[in-house]
C-alpha cells in the first residue's frame, strides 16, 4: 500500500519510522495529530492538580487522546488494572471514544 501511494502522511514520528522502513523510496510527510508544543512541554508538577486528581503516588502515567482500539486502548485499560495493585503507580486517562463499546477493566 505505502509503496504505491501518491502521498503518505504520518501523524507522529513513531508512525513515520516504520512506514519509511517499508517504503524508503517514498516521502513521508509528518503532520502531528493534536500535538501543540505550546501546550505540551516539560514543566514542573502542579501540586494542586496532584491533589485534585488524587495522584499522590510517586509515578503517574498520563494519556490524553482517542480511546479507540487503534490507540492500544486495551493496553491502557490493562495498565490501569495493574496500577490499582501497585503502591507507587497511578494512571490517568482522558479522551473520547466514538465506538459504543465500553472500556472495561477488572476494577
């Protein structure tokens, strides 16, 4: 498919790498999907938000974005299940799901 494409757009560098490996003769255009460097950048922890969201555990994994199968949502749900049994891990998911299927974990 990629070798015969007129144009290829990847939504992240992580998506572009394997495509370039499959079709090195094609140019892959990188157009980040919902990634604004003015909004998402390394910064100091906001202690009030830590308290507001109950994220007092030392290590928090946060995910924002689509909650669909293509986004490995099953693995994210599994991660939240694992976090419930770990004293030093918190997981925070925020996003939308277009399909009607519910997200289900063990908890």
